């Protein structure tokens, strides 16, 4: 039975799909790559390769595969969905959390990277211990009012972005943030006086 050269990538992709469904991810990845060498414009193949790579823990390569699928077929919802999942997985990896937090001068969001950063210095250790007991607030009586001022203004910004009230623009955002800062400064001045 001659399947023809043009159907060979599809046959390899179907074989890879079966392998991936059976958990044979390395073999599936290999078959997807062979299929894509023969048909580099095959968006579904790139997407399927991305899913297998993500499942195998190769998240950065998965993101590249999904992006390739979307570059070939921008209206490909499955690829967009898979790319989003790969990105979420990448962002939640321990090393990514540590790198991102270090870049921004912040503390990681996930527990295991928090522990690792907490062990890196006495200051980080003290902070890690403090956050174990729950939410912490600035030790000033006006904190609740300051938090509400910012919540209200951020809510106004989100409303404008959704088309409710004032139109969304950089000027609207700046105006709301300036108003929140002015209100917070006034409240802080009360504690100093």
C-alpha cells in the first residue's frame, strides 16, 4: 500500500499521537520532529510537538513549538490554548520563580523557591519566617484606609479598561494612580503629625 510522500508526515504525526497518549513521550517527540523535517509548515504537528514537550517537562521548547504553530496558523485556537498552558507551567517552575523574583527584587510566589531564597541570607530568612504567619501589613493605623484607596483606584482603572465609565487611556490610569497616591500621602501625613 503506497501512502504517498505527502501523507508521510501525517502518518508519523498520527503514530506520535498514539505514542504520546501511551506516555511514550520521548519516542513521540522523536516522531514529531521527523514529521516536521519533512513538512515544516505543518502547524498541527508543531502544536502536537509542543504538547508532548510540555508533558515531558521541556517547557521552553514547548513554548517555541506552539509559537511556530501560531506563526503558521494564527487562527489556531488549540495552539493558543496549549501555548498559554506551557507559559503558565514555565512561569510556575521553581527556577523561573527564583530568577524572576531576583530580577525584580521581590520574593518568589511559590513555597519551595521561597524556602530556597529564605535560606540565602539572614534578611531573607527573617522575611520568609514573617510570611509564614499570614498576611502582614505596615504597622500604621491608616493601613486599611490606604489599601482601600488603592483598591478603589485600581478598580476604576479596570472598569475603564472594560468600557465602564471614563474611557481607558494612559491619562486615565495616571489620573487614578495620582489620586490614590495623594490620598495615601494625606493618610500617612496624619500618622506623622
